[in-house]
C-alpha cells in the first residue's frame, strides 16, 4: 500500500517508489510532519525531532508547563496564523465575529483508492491502480472552520500531490485571506548537507522567460509569486529546493509545482531553529474568499516530488508526470503538425490572396499547417481595435474565413487561427454593447495595456458568449488549431457583478472562468490542437498544460536567446510542451543573424515550426527547410518521448550549450551543441553523454555541422568521425570532444546509435 496508518504510534506514512513522507498525530491533536526523504520502510521517525526550549516561542495551553513544546518550532503538517506559530502560515483567516486565525486539530482521516478531483480546477489524474488518496481533516473549534488536506500518492511516478478544501461549519462567515495547498516543514538536520539548502527558481520578463537562478537560502523568508492575474513571465510557479552540494546527477532535490495559472505564491523560510518551511498555493496579496456558513473553497493543487539523484532525475520525474498524469489532450500522444505562423511574416497587414500565396509557398516546402495570426477579425488593423469581435473582417477576407479555410485544406494543409478571447478593445462592438463586462474600477480611468481591457471571466455570461463565438468559428470554418493568446495582465481587479466584500475574489474567479471555457472547448473539440500563449510564455504552467498540450514558449524567437529560455523551461516542463519556431534573420527581436541550421536545431527542441515568409527565402534556405523538416520527422519520437539531458549545466557559465535526447532503452542518442560565443585561439568543446548503456557499443551514425568556418573548409581539421564506434562507458565517463568551430553561432547535431559492431 502506498499509504499506511499505524495506530500504535499514530503515524500516517506515504510511500512512493523511492521516497517516504511521514506525519504523526500528537496527543494534543496537532499533526506533526516527521520526514520527507529517501524511502524508509517500517519505522516511526519521531526520534528525529528533539524538543528544545526556544526563547519567545509560546506554548499551546495543554503544554503551558512544557516550554520545549511550542507550535513556533514544531514541524507542523499545516500551520495557521494566530496560534503561536510565527513562521509563514499556510492559512490566514478571520471570522465575522472577529476571531483571527485558526487552531487546527486532528479530526479524522481516510485512505481511499484512486485520485481525488478538484471541481472547476485542473488537477493530476490517474488510471485504476495508479494512485491512492489520503484525506486528512483538521478543524478549529472556535470558528467551525474545517480544513481537509488532500494527498494524492502516485507510487510508481514518485510524486505526491497536495490540495486543500476549506469548509465553514460554523454560524458566522469566515474570510480566507490565505489558503495555501502545501505546507512542508523540513526540520533542521533531517535534510542533506546538515540541512543546508539552495533555491532554484525561474525568473524573467517578457521575451526572457524562465531564466534559471540558484541561490543559497538565507535566514528569513524568500518569496516567489505573481500579482498579475497570470502565473507570469516574471516568476514561474515551479521551484526546486536543492541540497547545497546537489548537482545534475547527485544530491537531494525537492520540486514544488503549483497546478495553477493565476496569482500564486511560494514562501520559503529558513527560521531560527534552522528548519525550512515551504508554503505554496494560490496568491495571498490580492486574494480573499468569503466562506458563508455551509460553504466550501477548493484550493489549487501543488505537485511535490523529490529525489536523491540530482536535478536531472527530478527533471525526468516532472516530465514523465506531466506527460502521463496532467496533460490530458489526445495530442500529447500524436505527432504535432509542422506549422508556419503568419505573424512575423505579415503582422496584421494581409488579405485573402496574400494568405493563400503564403500557404502555397509553405505547402511546397512540406509544411503541414498555416496559422493565421492577429488581424483577421473585426476592425483589426493594429492593436487598437477589434478585440472581442470574433467574426471575419470581410474587407480583408471576402466571404469570411470559410473560403480561405477551404482553399488551404485543398492544398492538403491544416488551418489554424489566433484568438485572444479574454480581452477586448474599447473600439469594438462587444465593448460598446457590454461595457460592464470588463474589469474596471468605478469612477477611475482604467489601466490600459496594448490599448486593451480585460474581460470579467468570472461572469458566466461572458464565458457563455466566448464559448458560442469560438465554437462557431471552429465548426463553421473547419479550424484545426487554436492559438489562445493573452497579451496583458490584470490591474483593475473589480467586477461589476460582485458585491464589495467579494471583490478580492475577482482574480481567482477570473481563472475559474478561463478554466471553465477551456474545459468545455477542449472536451467538445478534442481533434483541435490548442496552444496556449500569453504574450509568449506568460502562462507557462501545469494548470494550462491540463487543457493545452503545448504553450508558446516565448515571443523571443532568437535561437541564441531561446537556448536559455528553453533550457530553463525544461527543468520542469516537457520538451513537447514548448512552442518553438525557426524565424527569419536578422531576428525581429534582437537583430541577430544566426545560421539556418542553428535555428532549426534549437526549434527542434520543442514543437517545431516556422515564423517567417517562405516567399523571401533563398533557394539554399528552401533546401534547408526541406532538410530540417525531414530531420524533425525522423527524430520526432526520440525528442518527444526520449529522456532529456542537460550536458552543460544550467548554472555553468560556458560559451556553448549542449543537450541530448536519449531513448528510454538507451539505444539512440541525439546530441545538440550550439556555440554562443566564438573565441580566437579557442579550445574544443568537451561533453559527457548520459543515459547510455555502459557496456554497449555506439556508432556515430551522423554528424551535422552548421554555420562552421574552418581554415580548410572541413570539420575537425579534416577528420570525420562518422562511423567510429565507442563504448557507452567511454562516451559517458571519458566523454566526447568536438574540435573548435568558428563563425557566428555554429552548431552541431550528432546521432549515436547502439551497434553490434566490434571495431573501435
């Protein structure tokens, strides 16, 4: 059993394949967290915790004569403010009677087969036999607040999910000011390296999302979060606690991944006792929820996983779990069509003839789908009008979308469409008809971004309208793909549909409306490929992946910039979820010129497509498109279903980036290397492969070198290693050296295949 209760010592133990999570019900009714680490069977681990008198740490009434027993230093399974624990709380609340905080005590628990669900929210799912659920109920006697802690234990996947449900069983309303899903106390000394931890997080900005940064935990509270109404470009919800001596292939790592796309907050506190507390869930600063008597509130899920084998193993656990238990679209197991997007080629300046010519040029290159981006609807010629009017602009598209869709389908291609459903321009029929449908503060001029406003997605009539117009678009025009964009964050969090005491619920109600719309559309149109986008990667999170199997990784399509963006993203999110395209050069965002093959190698490390005008390609570039299309298809399964390895670490400052994809059985490896900065009198590039079978032999089956200038016009000084046989051990332990490559961002792609050949 993955979940066990031992009545004698009152411990509840959760086991995954390689981890143990244990808690204990104390005599006072407090639930104490004992351990989360490498799997330990058949033991009560309460001996790990030594009680000590810590000055200015108060005692619960039952322990008023035992100064060493304080809620301020005990490892609590779930902590609330106001009851003597001064560390960062998981719960903050206040009743209408003025009662602040909650003293949460054990009531009961239940262990069931299967995985819990969260109404209206994305959450991991399981087939029969893949998971068990622990329901642990705590309550506060004074207010009548009940907190149900939910644990989903995926034993084979090495993952535990956490969620919380809040019920008001009292007579007065209760306002939840913070309602986190995860509270994890790691007591001093029970972690690795004497309890010394680092924090790895993914910060950024628009066009530079998910930049990995590793910092040492300091005493005090470090906070990651978003107040923007979206998970944001700036602080991705995913974070990792790493032992101070942990690296790619060794050391303790704990991953924390909220399954939520709105305001989120994760606090990591290193406190006076030397222990670490992690609290994670829905954002607290712009959140409150009114619980009337009899009401309940479901907090979003948080995925929790750990390994003692380093960051690489944690990455594999996250990728496998998201692919198998979070992403539910049928497209996760299908080859995605090779697409071309119109935005960088045409922006809003096009007509039907121009789009059809664009499609014909793309079809001749073997591209399978045309996506018509912004500018096809309403009075849309720029950012200032049309959002909300999801009907074709017949000045540009005579007869609407259907004739164009039919013509593109007639070329043997699929047809995709860009929409931004959550937004509206003041200059639109929708706004003129329903000005009260936007989020705006009465008596105050609204905050504008891209000259657009945000629709109140918490209103059922708004969601119903958007469902009607989008489903009609799909049905009437044979749409095969939807790119779902969101190009501004929320500022005026006021809904005309809510009373004053519920205005702090606006941001969460907004996300519930977005989820409801996505849920209905993706269930009704499973054959349509939905790609999420929020000004690029502004909502790249597990919550969105529940509905859309891929997310546009960033509006920055520069191949060199994308190396860091995609490597940071891949710390927690699978390669197949990252929208990545080959764009024209000089690049629109950076002005950089990069070899075509380098751009293709980087874009292949995602969903792969094009962001350019094929009519402007030279004959050599057209040849390159065909070559890289063929390589994309040939290596699709290896890239999307193989294991991903960082061959240059995320925190290693080098002048090149290298990564690889290796089949599960180790039979094939595709190695990629891009030079980001060339030097005079330079050294070669040395890498160590991983994931191979040490005793097996591997032939270097292919080596493709792009953008490389050498004095004699050859690679490796005239030495070609194609066909050379190596042992798996030699490639992993001794490594492999590529000789110097010169030029502007040259790149290499090497294919190693297991062989029975004896020659070395």
